[in-house]
């Protein structure tokens, strides 16, 4: 058998001192000695049956079999998610509603670090500080859940979990080479002692973006993770990364902007400490700091005058969380945190006050109470106080009833807000003295109320699992960049203009008869009603009515593995314009073979993305075309 | 002849005869006198051993068959036993708790019936059973700490009814019970996927194989496979693959195993006490055969179960039998 799981197992045991195996006499110490808590309460994933809202997990096998090289594309497997590209290196993903080129209304976490960039009001998917190779799994909470995750979890939460350093001991080298000037190399080194595991990943990635765009990108990245076991009950984890990108910007929308290069650098540092009192009680403390710098200066409209759109964001965040189980049928997680966001930008905030900060205090509590053996109540609340805005309370409640061991019904009501960001609340954009966006006064937070009825079923006889969700979401006070008048004249301002109602149904089916064959299917039907006060249809068409994804993974004999991936979206608005893009079907194929060499393993894979070569000509000129690439991966001591 | 010369000395002859009689008849005599003296040797001065010792004493004193005196020995065995003889508290039985204590007893010079307790069965079979200490007389027995393989299969069959394929890694010392595993596999209709941890190459292949083809992993105690260094990686990866990990200690379940089947030092202490009681009550001349634990716990990690619940079928009735 040859597959990816073997790498992990093999490396772990291999590097953990089992390179030779002298028989050591077993004694009672092997039964009585303590072991460190490995799967602490905060490390465990909440079971789908007990989750307060629908969840989807994209695991490592799915990631490997996807053939994708961009992290954002993995979200195509999640029902209701829309992934779209503004350019080759500006990627966007959102749940139910994608009207903007940044995931403004999603909370995105990497190992608990919110990667939302205040100066962008969104997430830069190419600068997360990790590579696709570092990911253990992606947990997606499909629905608002501010009670647990705070502001920005207006539509949902994406939580990316990277692998523990002990899972990546040894050396991994990988190269992807293919069409569209795709060239990627990854090098990971891992090692350590009994109590300390360290790994470092370095990557270089480049591609030419879309065929008709000036949007190629080159990224150089290095990230490190260290896990230290300080005694039986304490673990420390440390992350650091630097991501340096040279990207091309083009003039697709504004002829005044020439094709020009820009530079994006992001850095982060994160320290976490977990003290486990028992298997179900721990205390977690976390601090992180991240910065994002974009240097973007160009000659404006051939005038000889240079416009500097550079900006810098800083985010410092400190949080503690106490997870405990005071009764056998009751689990509680509570905590508090402080966050300080800072944006520095002459362009966005004006030359008078080019730097602004926004401090946020938060206090949260969640409980899971098994009222009976078959009924679980989840309830939670988050209180957030914003320096530049109001104090907001976001509650959530769900009732999960296990009809049988294999059938669960869930009803839930949850809320979330998105507080206005610094560059919405304090904006002052001018191009040379001409006002472009001005501060029109205080904004209210966007708020959503969501209701869902879910069914989670397992059919062991057919090796199948089913997850259904019917929902309604009401989003109020959407902050829209509005023109001065109905004709779209300057200047713009941010205003709470729009409301959106979404209703729909989502389903996922997993068929997993054995560990060699697997099918994952997702389907979403969504109907959006939007006020679209300025009649721009930017919200009404921001989601396809129907979408589905299919992934089939088959492990064959002699180390071969094949996977088929199909994605369909019905028509929807394209990013950043009001034009519609037609429905499209994407098919990815991947064939891999694993070789076991003397002291190492190798995998060769061929991936074909967009096999059907679906042509899509839009104003964005985002024509992807069929792309193939070859991948070689080596793992050894 | 020099030896005969020595024996001819009437005093020496008398001493020799006395020793011979005391040694051979001590356990029989013991049951006829009022006081029973039990020498207890603990491997460490730590809570598990204290719990064992306390439960042992509690079990025997509760019977009130005879007055039982316990003497905990923590220095040189020979000296301590001689001291007990001199003070009129000649030990009728020795109880060794743990491997270190057992090792000390094996190097001592006495013929007192000994129960080696709180040790793995493999330790007794490899180190004690055929030792000169036990070879020369029939006064050795044991209460093991590990669970019989059949019990583990029986509990997995009931607790994880959907686990048709059970992955087991055998190390250099646990490979000896391969046949027992195969017998249990046949009896309970659970297909086992056995892999031997021999070399680097085999290790990579075996973990690969197990992750791909098993519904659950059963840890068979083997220091070279499961130890503090390796536990982290094994638990993380079994969890990553959504495979329930069944282990053999409280520590493992606390660390992240789905559940563990194990006996506590108290339970072993009680069983050791009952073994002695049996001897005292029925005046047997030999100790019974070594025993696996009668009593055991199935301890679950509720957080791991909650997390895996939708992927596995877990029957919590296995928790009833404690």
C-alpha cells in the first residue's frame, strides 16, 4: 500500500526513535507512567452531530486528491461556497454571497489566527503565511457564529489547521511544473527531540495568472512551527512566517492605471500555550502579531504624476480560553481577548491622519449541555466593544436531537455582526486633490440573523453519510460603497444601504465503503432577495442559484491513485462588475503513483485542471483554459 | 571430606537442619500459627504502589481469618528478611509489586512463597517463571497487570461493533502473542491486520497499511512501539484518519485514545490479596497459577468520543462492566 497516510505514520515513527528496534522489556511503567495530553479539548473537532451549525471538513486526503495548487480553491468542495478570482493573485471566496473581491464577511483563521487584513477589509489568500502542504484540514462553519468566532463571521467561518510539527519530521521536497508558467517548489525540514518538534517550510511559487491579464505572481515564503511539550500538561506552540510576493497589476477596469508591478509582504508571529487539566479541561492562551504591507505606486494616466496606493496593516491579538466540563453532560468554553488593528495609508485614510487604530475587547462564553442522552443544547454569546464603533452582543442557540444513533435533527438560530473596518469608518481617498471616497459619518455594523434546520444521517449499511440543511438568513445594514448619485458620479462613500434575504438548501453526501474508495458530493440551492438600493444587483446576483461539487478518490493497486473532481456553478454576477458570468463546469483529474524507495518515498502525479477547457470571456478577461502540471514529491529522513 | 567435616560439627549440623526445617515448613507452619507475616516489596515509593499496597492490606485484614502483619521492605531483601526472622516475624509470603521489586527478589536468597504482582505477563514469562529463584521450588505465582488478548477483543467487538478490521502493530516483545491474537481474531470474527515493527522500511509500510485498511487500532503494550516519544504521533494520526485508538492505560486514554482497557493498582492489589487469602483458607501447599486481572476498567475519553461520534458506532454498554 502506498498513500499519503503512510508518509505521516512512517515519518512519525521513523523519526521518533524507531529506526532500530531492540526489544525493551515491558514493565508496569508502560502502564502506569504518565503521557502528555495529545488530543486536548481545544484540538478536537466538534462532531457534526453536535455542532450548532452545519460544518464541512476538508481533510488532507481531499486536498491531495484535488490537484489544486491554490488554497482558496479547496473551498469549492463546501456547499454554498463561491470561489472566484479577481485576478490570478487576488482570489475571493465566500459563503452564499460573493459580491466583492475580498472575503469581507467571512472569518478566516489559520491555527486560531485571524488572517483578516484591516487595510484590505478582507483576506489575501495568497498571503496566509502557510503553504497548501502545511494544511492538516480545513473546518468550515457554514453559517454565522459570532458567539464563538467574533466579528466577521457574518456568513461563516473558515478555520485552517496546520499539522503538528511531530507529524512532519524528516525532509519533504516537492516541485510542481506545468503550463501557464507554473513553477512551485516546496522544501520542508522537520526534526526535534522527545519534547520539542520543529519544522520549517520554504516555498517558491509562480504562475502567469490568467491568459489575457497582466497578473502573474511570484511568491517566496518561509514558515516555521515549533511544538514544545513542557511537562505532561503544558504545550507551547510557536509559528512564524514571512511571505514576499511580486505581483503584476493591470488596467482591466481603469485605463488610468498602467500595467505595473507591486510588492506584497506579510509577516506573522504567534505563540500559544495550552495547559491541560484533564482530557476535557484546558486553558489556552494565545498571542499573535501580523503585518501586511503592500507597495503599489504607479504613474497615473501617463501624467508623469505618481499615485501611491500603498498601505500597511498591523494586527495584535491576545486571547485566553478556558474549556471545561464541570458536569458529565456539560461542556463550557469561555474566554476574553483584546485586538488592536492599525492601518497606515496615505491613500485610504488621507494625508492628515494616515494612521488609525481600532481596539476591540471581547468576552465570550459557549456551552454544550446534554439535556438528555439524546438532546444537546448549544448556546453561546459574544460581547464585543469597538473603539471606533459600538458595543455589540451576538448570541447563538441550537438544539440537536439524536433520533437514533445514526440520525440527528438540528434547529438553530445564530447571529453575527461585521463591524465597519478602519478604512470604511475613517476613509478619506483622494486622487491628487480630487475626492474619491469620503467619510460620510458613523456606520452601523452589518448584522445577520440565521435560522436553520439540519439533518445529519449515517447509513452504515450503505457506508454513506448525509448532511442536509435548510436555512434562511437575514442580513441588515450591508455596508455598500455608494456613488454620490444614481448616475454613479463621484465621490463615493460607505453607507448602510442594503438588506439581503437568502434561503436555500444544502446537502453533502459521503460514500466511503472502504479506505480505498471515496466519494464526496455537495449540492447547494440558494435564492437571494436583495434590496440593492442603488439598483446595481451586486447582491441579488452574488450567488449561483445552484452549485455542486463531486470528488471521487480511488486507490488502486501498486501505489496508483486517481481522482476526479467536478464543480458546477450556475450563472452569477462576476466579481467587481455587474455583468453576469455564464454557468460553468470545471473538471479536474489527477493521477498519482507512489514509489517506496530504500529510505524514502516518492510520488509522481499528473494533474489536469479545467479538463473541459470551459471558455469564459467576461469583462474581467479571466480566461483560465485547460492547465496541466506535473508534480514530484520526495520524503525521506 | 571437607564438607562432611563441617557437618560433623554438631552445632553447624543443628543450624543447617533448623534452616532446612524452617524453610521447608514455613508456609505450612504459617497457616497454623496465629500471625501471618507478609513482606511487601514495592518498586517505587509512589502513589500507584501505595494504592496497591493499601488495597492488598485492606483485602487481607478484612477477612479476619487470621491476624496478618505486613512488613514493607525497602532496603536489601536478604538483610530485611533476616531481621524479620530475628524479630520473630518470619515472613510467610513475599509480595513483589512491579518489575524493579521483582528483580530484587530474584536476586535474594530465600525460599519464601512469592507472588509477583503488578507486572506484565511477558515480564513474568521472560524473567521470572524460569529463574533459578522459581525453578527450585513451586512457590512462585503472579498477578499480571496486562489484559488477556481475548478480553480486549471481546470488548472491542461489543464497543465498536462496526470495527471489522482491527489494525495491530506488534513490536519486538509483543510479537510473541501473535498466536493469541489470531485465536482471538477467529473467535470474535474480527479480521486483524498485523504489522511487525522491525525496520524503518517495515514501519513506514505498516503504518501506511494500517491507516488504509483498519477500522480501529488496538495498542498491544510494547515499549518499543508505544512510549512517550511515539504516543504523540500515533494518536495525532489515528485521530487524523478518524480511526478509534484503543489502548491499555489510563494515561493513554487521557492523552487521546478513544478508550482504554486496564486494571488499576487497587484492583491488582485486591486480587493479590484474594490469592493469598485462598492460600490461607484452603491450606494449599502450592501457590495457584499466575492470573490475569479479574477486575478491569474500560475508561473512555469523552471528548474524543464526542468528536468521533458521527464516524464510528460506539456501544457504551462496555462501560458498565467495571
